[in-house]
């Protein structure tokens, strides 16, 4: 366990120093005006991520999506919003969140956790590009090819740590990256956003063992 924990510490340290192009937010390095100023938001998100990854050391699957949205911004965990953390205290016992509002919601996070929460098979969640991407009006955007390339070392590090897990690409960005860089098996499910919820739920059934 100490060896595995050391790997996680190294990964989080690399995350905390990862700098990409403009219009990205690094949850493990940056803060903004929507973070609660009375807490150490960066430290909380780093501690959440470490606890989460260690807990899912023996996961069966990696659920690999595109890039973080508002959920990860305030929890430090991919596809995991404040709403999810508070809704499932039996899963997130001891985890903290960091927004001013206290219960930020994210549709993708809500759908993903509703699907996997009761499964006998464990899933560890991650993103192809680990930083939150946004447009000038702060709405989410698809990560650019050069951004994905800039974060490839971190993705490879994560996949090396969880090397014995089956990768499930959530959406075409994740699938295309896995194929382009020959990073693992080509297993795809529809991303639940933009009208894909029902397809995602149906395609995920073969990986669940209730």
C-alpha cells in the first residue's frame, strides 16, 4: 500500500504543477472567486483525490471521460460534484467540498454516480485531459488536441498506476485519445451529456453486476 500511495502522491504533485494554455482551471493548483475563501480549497481537493484514488485501488474498470466540468472544480474528483458527495455520504464519508454555494450540481456527475453507485464492480473515474476547459463566458468547451497532448504524460501516469483495469471510454474524445496513442483497449460508451443519457445507461449495463 505504501508503494501505491507513493505513486498517488507523485501523480498529485505532478497535477499541482501542471500548467496548460489559457482558459483552463487546475483544481489542484488554482482557486477562483467561486471558491469558499474560508477554506484551503486546493488542499481539500488534493486530499479528496488522494483518498478517492487509494479507495479505488482495486477497481475493475477505469471510466475515462473528456475533461472536468464544475463537479471536479469543487471536489477534485472526476465526474463528482458537490451534490454527489452530499447525496452519497456512505460513499464519500469524510470528503469536503470547496464552493461558496456548497452544493454545486453537474448533470454528468449525477448520471454517472446514479448508474455505478450500487454496482458490485468498482469503477475509478478519470479524465482524458485533467484540467477544466472553458470559453470566454466560462461555459465548458471541448479540449483542444494540443491540450490533450500537453497532458498526455499525466494520463499515461494514471493508466500506469491503474494498469490492470479495463478502460471504458466515455465519449469520442476519450476513445480517440486511447486509440491514437495506443493507450489501451478500445471500449466505448456514449457520453451522458447532450442527449446521451439513455444510451449511456443502456451501454453501461454490461459492465454492472448488481
